[in-house]
C-alpha cells in the first residue's frame, strides 16, 4: 500500500532527528553538531487511523547543495513525490531559517512549520509571534520543543489536517519587479516542459536564474537557451551573478519577516554558555581544556571498564568446570559449548564493560556542542596534515563506529578532503578497537600504555595524512557552524545508550558467539593449525607473537572484539589475563590489530562511498602500515 | 582590511568576499554576506576566527585563516 509521505526538512542542528525520534519508533542519531544526519531515515507513523511515511532528511542551508549530504536532500525533494514538508525551524536562528522556508515554499509542496527550540529562544530573550508568522507565510506554524516532545501532538494533527482536508498553496513571496518579470518569462517557457512530481514551475524558473545546474538535472527536455536571455538580463542589471541576486532578495524578505514577527526583549545577562565559550575557545586555555578533556575521557572509560570487567569476568570464568567432563565423553560437544560460553563471556565480561562507559560519555559529549569547538581548535593542526577542521567530526564519530563516521564524511564539501578523511578514518580506533586496547592494556600493560598507544595511532594518522596530501592539491578552508553550548539531556543519553547497547546485543554479540563457536570447531577439526601455519611468517617471524594468534586475525575482520574474545580460546586458557604475553608482545599485538584492516561492515560502506579501487588500495596501505608499525615496536621494545 | 587583520569584539561591516563562487555560495547560505554587520569573537594564533552576524543575530561561524583573508571588512558606522 502506498502511504502518503511527510518529510522533515530544515537547517543543520535545527532538531529534525530529535523530532523524528519523537514521531517514530526508530531512534535516529542526534547530537549538537551540524550534519549528524547524512543519510535518509524513514518510519511509518499512525495518525488518526491514517498511516504516513515519515522521512528524516539531512540538514541543508539552502536548496543549492554545497556538500553530498545536502545533495541527498535536494535530490530527494526533486525526484520523489512528497505530500507534505515539515520545515523544522530553529527559533534561535529565525532570520536565517526563514530564508530556507521561503525557498521551500517555492517548491509548491504543502508545508507546515515546526518552530522548534522555543525554550532556547526565550533563554536568549527572543520572543516570536507565531500567529503573525502564520499570517505572513500563509502556512500553519506550530511551536515545538522536540527534545521534550512539546507541541509534537499538535504538529502531527496539523499535518494530518493539511493532508486529508486539502491545502491552499502558500503565497509565493514576490521578488523585485524586474526579477519577477524574468521569472514570469521563464515560467511561460516552462509551460511546454513536463515538470516532474508535484513541484511548482516557479521553483524551476527561479532555479534557472540562481543555479541552472539543479534545474537542468530535472528538466532534461528543457531548451537551455530559453532561460539564458532572462538570466543574462538580471546579471547585466545587477552586475553580479543570478545566484547572489536571488540570495539577497530572499535574505531581505527573511530579515523583514523576522523583524515583523519577533522581538528581542532586553537581552538577559551573558548566558553561562557564552562565558564558558570564552574559556573553551581561548587561544591558550582552549587547548589546555581540550587535552584535559581527552585525558579524563579515556581515564574514566578505562577505570569504569576495568571495574565492571573485574566484577563480571572472574565470576563467569568459574562456570566452565560444569561442562568440563564433556571434554572426554563428547569432545565435539565440548568444543561447541566452550565456544558458545567463551563468546558470551567475552561479550559480556570483556567487551560490554568498556563499551558502555564509552557510549554514555560520547553521547553526553555530543549533545553539549563541544564537538564543533574541537573541530575549530584542531583546524590549524589539521591543516598541517593536509586537512581542515571539518574532518574532526567524522574522526570523532570514528571513535564510536567507523561506519557512521564514513557516512559523516558527506558533510565535507570538497571531494579531495572527503577522500583523505575517509582513508584516515580507517585508522581511528573505533569502540571495538578501543575495547581491544583497554582490555589488553588492563591485562598486560596498564593505563599509561593505553594513552601511549592512543597517541601513537594519532601520530600514524597525522603521518598518513601528510603522505596522502602530497598526492592531492591544497585543502579548502573551514566554514563551520558553532552551535550554542547546551547541557546534555540525561534522558536522551539514556535512550541513545539503551538503543546502542540493544544494537550491540542484537548485531555484534551473535557474531561474537558464532565466531567463537566456529573457532571451537576449527580447533576440534585441526583447521586452526593450518590457518596459524599460514599466518606464521607474519605473526611469529615478523611480529614475534605466539603462532596461535594467527587465526584470530581472520575473525577480527568480522568484528574487532572477536580478537580478544577468541585470543584466550585460541591460546587454550580460561581467562584473558592468562594469555602469557609479554608487555612487548601485548603492545605489538594491539598496534597491529588497530591498524591492520577495518571490519567487514566498514569494508562494505567504504566500498559503497569511495569505490572498489580505493578500498583495495587502502587495505594494502593499512596492512603494510600495521606490519611496519608492529615490526618497529618489536625491534624497539626488544632492543 | 581583511577579516584576519580586524580587531576582535568590534562591530564590522562586510564590504566584499573575494573567495571563489562555491565558497561564496556557502558563506551566503550560512549568513556571511556583504553589507551585513558582524563581530569577530575569537581569533586563534594560527589565524582561524569565529564570527557572528550581528544583522541577523545568527549563530557563530568558524572560518579558517585562508577564508578570513578573503573577507574584506571595515568598521561599522
């Protein structure tokens, strides 16, 4: 059955995904950073006995896309039938947001405005007269605070009302006379052209003036020459590009509307967030707090993870003796059961204790808005390795999971910067790899080596960035929105953590258990020996590690955590700490595992985003880098 | 003068943006446009700046040194 489609469109960080989460049963990723949503997410919702398809589109500043994420939204709006647009507007940024609203109205698609973050606006002393805005734009305007679900019921009822009971098109805002004349001339010419979907011909007439490439993509049969004369006329009259003429007119309208519908009451004393910013972005103190932040971040994860793991793992390792007698009676069953047990014990006793604090801290940190400040602070440093600060966001996401981090590279406008960032993200220790670092350090080396490994990996990324940037031209400059600092919501943090833990239990744990069982079978049938012999030249001769660890590297391609789950199994010991590795071996093993190859999910997404050739070259590059680094550490530490 | 050379915490007027068209489009869509007033809030030693458009009371925008060099400003009246 074909459901009517409602799309959420708005500028980055306006709260679209938060609203989507409230409206749907899907939990989409949210944070206080522009560009968190880079792909389309959809869900079905029931409203008054009707079912609608609701779609969360990546944020965009205007319908003239500047990066691949914005292109996703524009392409969707122009190439799909949309029944209603919910334009999510950040009330604290009314003027800039209305510019996009005006552009969306030009599409001629029914629209409702969700005037979001009203609480934030009043905190900044801004009062908005919703009714006046509704009267001017001639479309429903619903005040919302999506984070707390306020106004959402009213919003969705209004959407239902607009869709089911018909809709009168909003009045298109008029440009100055000579621009209007040109729009009318082009609109006349468009009469013979078939306009796809339910887009108004006025939208394409305006686009033919301001950004003809967008229009030509959809209007394949349109004769370009027809619009050229009218466009040239505008350029001659204004002595500037058609894009700037239209942008200024929209800006002027938006300013006028904002002036009419809002007032800035006596501005309250400088909010605490701004005082905090003066420290966090200070040319000296800013870097001090950044360093402090990273140190605290890793110490907390390490300490909490070690504590929880210390409570669970020893208790779990007392259980295998219950099935020990099976080893003599039915060895195959014993290997299967042991594989199953080691998989569960590894997931719950080793992986989850580090994963949980990592998720909670990352979620709290994302919601504060500090991420964009880090991007700015590190921009100068990133320039030295051939990138700019916008790559920081995908990098930081990479500490959670490489897959969304690769998608997040879509917020980078320049293809060259995007490619280098994509390649380097594969070296960022994701939560799975961090778990490997924390677990091995906790068992063999201690927290100082954790920090050392972490900074060594960052150094490798910097060196690789420098190497890669030699093959490309100079990076473009950073243009990045710095959202206001906010207190993170504990409710959102709890929900996000709950969702990600569920996802981990549903997606990762079965892999860990199955992999562990398969390794048990390998050992039963003697296949592990063949694999270990195959990898022996690398594992034993080059890296100086026990031969038995060779087979775990294959499973690490499925999930990185499998390596620590299976290492004890492969070495035939009951506890991870009994592996018997020396400090040097533990470090070499950790470094190699972090760098050698991304997991299978990353591999697939990397292929999709950057193509097969890049994947193959990057894989060869990372295996070489991992081997060289492992060898380097072996030589240095055994010297 | 270019934005890099302008002092912090003083109201400035944007006179011209000398960047290439793609960058100019991006700056326009983020609210950095000629004739608007802005204030430079922070400046890093390596040249990056954070500005805020005073005309639209918009959000803060971070710009790298190369872009700050391309934006020509004057003291607002």
